[in-house]
C-alpha cells in the first residue's frame, strides 16, 4: 500500500481571521469602485469655446442658441433667436427658465459662462427617463446631447420685469393706433406716410 505524504495544517494565529476578511472586503470594494468609475454616470459638459464672467444660477433664465439630438443624431429640438419687437429688452437667443428645465440640462447650464459654446451630454435618468413628454420625438430612456451657445442670462425677477415692460409697451402701441389712428409717441411713421 502506498502512503500519502501528509502535510500538516498549521493552526491559524489568533486574530488573523478578521484580518483575512478585512483584506477580502478591501479587494471587493476596490473592484466595485473601479467598475463604478468605468461606467459613465452624470452630466458631461464639454467646452467648445470658452465663455467669460459668471455662470447662471439655478433659477436664472438663460438665453441660448441650441440643438438637441438623440443618440442616433436625430434633431428633436432647436432654439433660435426670439424675434422681439424692441431691441435692448431681451438678449438674442431662446429664453429658457432653468427652474423649468430637466435636471441634467440645469446641472450642465450651471457650469457654463456667457458667450461660451458647449456640448452637453445628459444621461436618460437626468433627462426624461422612462416618461418623455407626450407627443415628443424622444423615446423612453434616451440619452440627450445638446450643442449650446450661452448668449446671456438674467434672474427670473429681471426676466419677468422686462416681460411686463414689453407687454405694457405693446398695449400702449396698440392703444395709440386705435385711438385716432396716430402712432404712439416716438414711433417711426410707416414708409409712404
């Protein structure tokens, strides 16, 4: 009969077992941390052209030119200059109240500066998630990309004040034309008058 060589198993020193488990836990946590870091999560703002000055606040109204795209490149939204009747009341661009925007858009806009151009990558969970607006060309759980030029921004209060002033001016202009057919004070006569 052959004899098997026996290897004696040494007893584990007192206090070594907890150290072994702590080491195993540290390796597992390090692996989980690396896996988490390799997965993109969160809003990414890429600066294409540097802006200057301050960044907007979370409740400001920004004025922007932008193009919103789906992952396949399909354009789902585009903001252009709003044609307002009186220069100097509002800046050029599309007014966007940040308090009403999806969380990812607001988060990205807070990192922008006036005059800058940016590419904003918003993951689905910070965009519309599983519930895009009804009738919108955005599918559920779609990541969104925006190319944005931040023209200017102002506080919500300033925006509302200017909007009220603009509405008053328009009402006065309409009232002046109705009463006696005379243009309002300071208005230029139409060609041929």
